[in-house]
């Protein structure tokens, strides 16, 4: 019996104490399946490490960012990599903001928040997926009843069209994994212009271009200079 799976991923970042960026889709390259298999093969004698690589890319991408090709097996110009800070199974929930009075611009209100509770929610990100705030990503600071307070105002006052998605850590395996990597301000070698990133599995090591590339993204230039860069790479595996 054969089994086909679809591997998809999206990435969001935060520089220093700034805001989280909108999630961007990555490309699951042709080697994604073998990378995932190698990562799961815990007893085959391989290191089975995950590394998050940063790349300079090409300067001309600042005018027009080309999509990666599924045949790519490494970044164009990788200059730094490290193992993730955390890797967690996640469960995704979605809902619509319930209009209440008063209706602060830094608050979302929905019964699902009260159900999940502060221990799962505080410190997690919430993504607005439709309505006037679509694309906004904010961090949850606190929970009161069924309302969460966010780390900054949304683009507009939320209303009943504001649909959100929140992912919380699961204690049991799921098909969604968050790979979070913090490139610290003290890691001078990670400073520079970043236009591409990749997740490497299998026999990946600290050596640039080692391992098997699973997910690859190119994006407008992101400059890291003396500040922390926090990345969340959300991977979803679906049977098709």
C-alpha cells in the first residue's frame, strides 16, 4: 500500500521587540519527503537533526522575489544556520471576534479563548485570516474571561468579520508542527541581509548546505543587525 502526503509550511518572524510579520508560504521542495522520512528514522544511525538556515540570496530579488523551484536542494547563498529553539506539536483553532462594548483595538473576544485558557494562550501568536485586519499577526499577552489582550493594536478595530486562527501546543502528536528558532543578537554571524531560509533534516549538521532540504522560502530582504530574530515555521503534513 502506498501513502501520499502533502507537506506545506508558512513562516512568520519578529525582529527584536517589533511586531510579528504576516505568515508567508514556503515551497516544499522535491526532497521534502525524503527529508521528513530521514527526520523520523530515529533508529537508523543518522543524526536526525533539524537546522534552520539563513541565506543572502541575490540582490536583484529586492526588485522581484522569485519563487523557489521544487528541484532546489540547497539555498542559493546560505551563510548561517542553527538548531531550532523549540519544536512542538500544535493544534489550530479558529473563530470570529465577538463584537462587545467596549471594543478595544488590541483585543479579540471569542469563547474558544476561555476554553483553551491562559496557560496555552499567553505567549502564543494569533493570526487574522479575514476581515479588515487580515494578515495581522499579534502575540497574546493576557486572557480575561473570553477576551485576549494583544501586544499591540490591530490595523483596525476588530468587528464580526475579523476571523482569527490560533495554534496552541499539543501534548500528543498532531499533523502540525511549529519549529521556532531564535537567532540571538549575540550571534553576530547571523547578522546581515536575509532573503532566503530553509529547513534541513536528515544528516544535517552545523556545516553550511549539509543535510536534506525540506522547506524553502524566499522573501523581501530582512536585515538583522544586533537584535534577536525570532522565527516560527509552521509545518503541516496531510494525507492526500
